[in-house]
C-alpha cells in the first residue's frame, strides 16, 4: 500500500487531500507542521510521496523539503504553494522537490500527480522492474521518470545527461564515437563542437563515479569516444 505524508496547517485542505488519497486506497500520514512531519517520518516506515505546503507555522515547507532530502533521496516530494512566482517554483525544484503545484489547485490534478510520482518511486516491497527501465549493474535508468538510480539512490540528471546515459545503457561495452553521442543526444542537425560531449561526460562522472578522476563506468576510448562499462 502506498504511504503518503501530507503536511498542511490548514485543516480543511489537509483533510480534503487526505480523504481523496484514502479513496485511492493509500495510507495517509497527516501533519500540521514541519516539526510534526519530521517526527512522523522518524517513527513510521518510509513514505512513497510527501505533499508539503510551503507556508507553515515554524519551519516552512522548503526547509522541510531540504531536511527530508538530507536523509531520503527516494521519497517523491510535491510542494504545494500559494506563491505562483517562477522563482519559488525553481527554488522548490532545486532543493529536491519532484513536483510543484500552486494554490488554489485541483484535487484531481494533485491526485494524478501523486499517482504519477508513486509510479516513479519504486520502493514498495515486491515491486519489480517494469518496462522502460534499463538496468546495468548497480544502476537503473528509468525512462518514464527520467531518473537514474545507483544502488537505489537517486542521481539527478539534466535532460542531456539523461540522454547520454540512455545511449550508454543501450550500447553497453560498446565504444561510442563522440560524433555519434553528439548526434544521438543533440540531434542530426546540431552543428556544435564535440567538446560539449566531453563537458557533459565530465559532469556525469562527477555524479555517478565513486572516483570521478578514476572512472570505472564511463571509460575513455582515447582518440575516439567513450564506453559504458
Ligand atoms: Ca499553509
């Protein structure tokens, strides 16, 4: 059963969200403050998704999001905010939220997003790899959610980094010439320099290798390109 944390100080909104989640057959943990939410997270089995209001008494939703992310990369986080400014949205997403909704929101849309996020957060017991998942050693690349997991830990990738990984996963052990990576990711009509491939590979190594200077997964094929190991 999916377990969802709802953090919202306005009782009517919190109860309305909780009711709708329970109607979807999900287990709901309700908290009216960030502090109460952290206590709940400490004493309960891991949640699949957390819905966090921003304006809360005490610690706000952004800080709560950062707090949760410090110890839990797997949980899906939806920020709920009265602020519709783009900077808030960007802030929310940059501190580790997966999704962002502005109040007033449609409950059915929120439910749809929770369900979508639940599908991406593959942590419930007994869950098996589904289609759209490329597995390579300790890595799982989820083509539906555009996430890379290393030993179950989520690694955030940009769109371009994701596409490079996709190319690697589909051609394991194959030396890929840099021009092929460039065309595969940036498109046939991209006339930029192949150096952009190197820049992105360097960044990918920082994210996925234990020792970026001594890569074990993205290997350099001198004078040619790269190979996924
Ligand atoms: Ca509030």
